[in-house]
C-alpha cells in the first residue's frame, strides 16, 4: 500500500535531499556514493621528473621509474610525467570505463601521442573517459601518459592565492585507478542538484519552489541507490517537472562555454602554453560529445602557442571552428590592459589579432555552409558536413575554411578599466560589439547598465554587454541562472543576456556536468529560458531589440585596482620605451625605403617585435599585477625589443645617412608630426657631448651642424641661471621664469609675457610626499582612498641645491633628497632656450615596502574639471568630489 501524504518541514526536507547527493555525508548509502561502481588499481605506474617543460616525443623517451600513489614530486614549476599502464577487467564489457586521477598539480592526459583532456581537481576534472561503452573487441590493455605540472590551477601561492609562489612546495597524486562510471546516477545527481537549486533560489514564498522540493523528495523516496532498476522511476519524476514549460516572455539566457586564461599572472608565460592545451583539449572533448555546445575563445597569442606546440590539437580546433562550435572572439593579440598602452599599441592589438584570425581561420563557419579553399583557387560552396567529408576524402583537412564573417565582438572580460577611445578604435577595426564584466567589481558605485551603447570621443558607438551574472566563470547552477535575470539592470529594455560558463583565470574551462545542467534547464517553468548559444546569436538578439537601450558616453572607469597605474614602474617604463622604439623604427625604415631601392623594409622582424610587446601588454603584466617571475620575463622581453629595435634603427639610419651625412656623420631625425627646434646634447669624438640648437622638419631629418659653426639664438633669449646667497636658484629663458628654494622645491613658476604665477599661493611645487600603501587585499592592484589621510611631506635639507648647466642654450640645477634612512632621490631641473616648459629628471633609489611616493605641483588655477590625455585624444574629469562617482576617481592616469 502506498504511503499516505504527509506534511513536510521545509528545512528537514531540503536537508534530506542535500544529504542524498552529498559527497561528504552518508556516501556509503546515498546516491553520490554510487557514481562510480567497480574499480581496480592501474596495472603499473611509473614516472620521471624534470625542471623543463618537455615536448611529448622527448618526454616519453626518458627513463621512467616505478611510482606509488602518495609519492611526492616537485618542487614548484617542475614537471612530473607519469606512464600509466591499464588493464580493463573482462567483466566490465558494456560499461563506461574511466581513469580516475586526483592530484594537486595540473594534469594533461596524452593518448596515442595527442593531448586529449586536462585533469585538475580544482577544475572538477578528475576522471578521463577511456570508453563510453566497452565492446567485446576493444583492447583490454593500453598505456596513457599524464603530464603533471607542479602548480595548481591558480599557481602556487604560499598561504594565499596572491602570495608569492612557494618555491619548495611538493605535490602528490592521491588517486589513480580504473572505475566503472554510472551515467544514470550522474543524470539523477544533476536533476536533484537542480531541483535543490530551484527550491532554494525561488524561496519559500514561491509555489514552483515547493514543487521542485517535493519532486526531489519523492525522487529520494523511490530511488534506491543499491537498485539501479529504481532509477527510471525517479528520472521520470524529474523529467515531468523539467518538461513543464515557461511562458513566451521569459528572459533568454545565452549560455556559452568559456575559459578565461590569463596569459601570465600567478604563473609564467610558458605555463600558460600548457594551460591552453589542458583547457582546450577538454573543450574539444566536450564539442565531440555535445554537437550543440559552443566554446568561445579569445587571444590570438594563445592560439599561436597551441599551433606551435600542439599542432594536432590545433587542427582539431580548426575543424570545430568550421563547424561553428569553436568560436574565436576578441579580435586582439591578447586581452590587453584598457588604459596603459598607447593608441598605436591598441590599434596593433587589433591589427595583429585580426590578421592572425584571418590567416589561420579564414572566415568563421556559419550554420548555412562552409567554403573549401584549395591552393589552385577552386572554391566550392558546400552544405554542412560535406566540406569535412570531402577534405577527409582528399586527406586535406587543413584546406577547410569557413565562409561567414567573424563575429564582430571585442572580448575583454577582465581588464582594469576601459579607455574612452576604445569605441572609435573598435569601429575602425570593424568591431561593433563589446563584452566585459569587470565593472561589476566597482568598489563605490554600481554601474547602471548591463546592455547599452558605449559612445567614444568622436561619437563612435558600439553595443556593449556585461553578463548580469557578473562573472565569466559560471558553473551552470540555478543560483547563477536566476542571478542573471534578477540582477539585470536593463529589464524592460533587453530580454537577452550572456552566461559564460567554465572555470577560468587559470584555465580549466567547462565540464560535462555544467553542460548537462544547462541543457536540462532549457525551458522550465519558473526559470528563464536557457539555450546553448554563441556570441553572434547573443549580439544579434541584443541588436534586434536595441531601440530602448541607453547610451554611456566616455570612459568605463573601474573603481578598484587603481594601483596598477604605478605598480612595477620599470615595467611601465620598458613598455613606453619599446612603443617609442618600434614607432621610430617603422618611420625611419619607411623613409629609408623611399630613399633607397636597396633597403629592405624589416616587416617580419617588426611583426615579431610588435607581437612580443603586445604580449607584455596583457592586463596582468604591464599593470604589474603578476608574480616576480613574470615581471622578470617582461623585463627580458623589453631588453630584447630594445636591442633588436636599436639594431633595426641603426640600419635604417645608415641607409638614410648614405650620401648625406652631417659634418660629424650625424643625422638628426624628428619622429613627431610637427617641426621641432630643440636643444640636443650631440656626441663628439672622445666621448664628449656638446649642446646644439637644432631644427628638424616634421617626420623628417637634417644633418647635425658642425661644432665650430655659429648657432645664433635668433630672437630667442638665452637661459640665465642665478644662484642667490640663500642657496635658491632662478632659471629664466624669457618665456618662463623658475625659482627653486634651497631644498629644490618650486616656489615660483611665472609666464614672463603676462607675469602670471602658476604656483598656488602659500604652497610650493616639486614637493615630494610619502603615503602609506596598505590596501584591503589586492596588494599589487589597489591603492585605497584612505591612503590620502596618511600624507607626509618629505623635507629637503637647505644647501643641497646646486647649479648644473650655467646657462646659454641650457640652464639647470640639481639636488639630492633623502626620503628615508633607506631611500633617496636625485633630481635635475632643466630649462632650455626657447622652451615653454621646465623638465624634471628624477632618479629614485627606492627601498620601501607599502609606501607610496608622489610629487605635488599645486596650480593657481580654479576649474571644475581637468583635461587628461588618452589614446588619440583627451577627456575631461571633475576636480571636485560632489558625487560618489567623482570621489571614486581619487587616483587616475593621464
């Protein structure tokens, strides 16, 4: 006789179901404990360790020694290769067989010489499917290799994630066995977890919530984990619930597989290469098993790495790109910082990224068909599937090329703010859509939109979308799906949202469980409609209903991570120097080509150097928010760019000088687009230098004057330098007059023609000040507003100011300043003839921790706003703190 209905207590019923699926409680009798059935140890396990990241063919030739579960290997950044010999029991015929592998390092399974799946405990990939159904004729013995990196998904921080890596950390494999996987149990677990999520997410005031909870409870009643014949009854209960459809007005969630991989961060660049292989091999496996699963992938640099190191995997990615399942997005070489690179460098990010995608993938495949390109120029329009079959028939799968244009999306989910110039750059590069989510990290103000038009400096607009779930690493839970709707700030204006799922930052990507969850939630009453989608479909839907969307004008300022403008100053300096060198090489090489038919423009070398620079503009490298190992690599890259760039610069200059050298064999080049007259220190024989006033046309060159030739100052007043008896110094060139007190502080800066004083009354300029720099958590990223309350002026010592250059073409004064017992600086203040500004050359010997050194120039100007330079333009920001939006900009870049 059936049990009579009974009243149910919400909490006890909920916890009953939770315990039934728990991986911690009652696993001897609950459903979770039956996910894997029979098991047996691997037949043999052997290993070898190396500090190098060896290619597969070289690694498998090494001497492997017997290993045991629990053996330690390492330390951090080493690699341990395991040879895993397997013998599948005969009794498992007809079963799904997995290799179960658990380790605190990141693993990659190699089978038949190809990478096939990542294994990471943190990324919930702890088993590899050897066969989904063991057949009578299948081999029972096989050997696979597991390459284990001695680091976790998020590096190897000592104590906390963002702490410096622990160089002595050791790693272990805690499980290596064969096991039968119970797919029916997996499906029931997915259903029960979703029902629990609906019950919790909709809450006790919602009828659908109770229906979900009672369905789950009844499933527990009818399901006996020890009797698989009871599973279909429980499955039918779940199917009936999930089969009840939602209404036509339901919000549509576009679920896309995603795997954000920081190109370098808490691990070095070379480890990122392997992270890409581990993550994308897993994604390929999911695409094979789920034809409706679509994986979006950004950063051309990472694809180029995979092409070089894992050509077999790369070929598979190209195949799935043609099928429309692997979707390259972003359009840039890396996901660069959105503020620090120059305008030219930002354009090069798109130029190099788009060029790579065009060269490697042709055009993306549409649902309509593909185009097969042959070397002979023959083009055939084919229906879906025909291209693959024809290419395989001719053994030329590399000839597959897609037909539809690239989805025009700029994908930059994790950078620390976005320049107001980006919309114009995007539109100029053929990109109309923009996706990020980082502004959800704002510390003070909540950004008012998730879907909107973003307008740049010149009026260019792009359609922007922030996934309302405020994450690029969703896991397909009901809570996340509901948050995507509830938190959407454009309700009534837009009825579509992105849902990016898959482990990210350190890679990992989506799992089959995530895909199963989202498929099950496809169209269920009480929830938004969920569809496995693509970036193109999402933005097409957003665009078709964009009539009511609002417009945001100007920069997208992140109210957090302001310290990234100043962290690792040497990286910032190296980046800017290399940007300048490459610009100058291109200009001089172009002039040399125009002058000499024999000069060969160094296109290949320049592309290599630009790509190396663009790599280091990744948003955790140029910002300095990376481990020291990465910072050191970046400095080496900058030195390579300087060295090779200067070699190319010398070659171009030599070609220009041919037949037109100056008296000393010197040619002076002006790489800026306006005529310049400036004082230069020109090299002379014997290592000496002499000052000269030179004039060079816009983006042109002129021979240097002979040192003996007269250089009249024309109507320009020479620079006068006067040191008073009190030790103060005055520099005057007839345009501006500068007064420095005996400690080097600027007491007066006067525009001579008008007599106007620029220094605010009662203050001094060139005042160095120290602040405490102790953020709440993100040490390399953040400087908090409260640091402004810790201001301490650094007071110089009278009598340290001395005259440097005594006048004429140039006048200068210099001084030393002791910042603390451990740190000091030296500075030269320089004024040249005819120059409307004064220069400060400062060298700081810095040995402080959690301190911030700034220099102040209080201006005698009253304005509600200030003008700041950005890439290819400028914008205005408030100088007051009227609103929280104003105050949040306490630390800005120019």
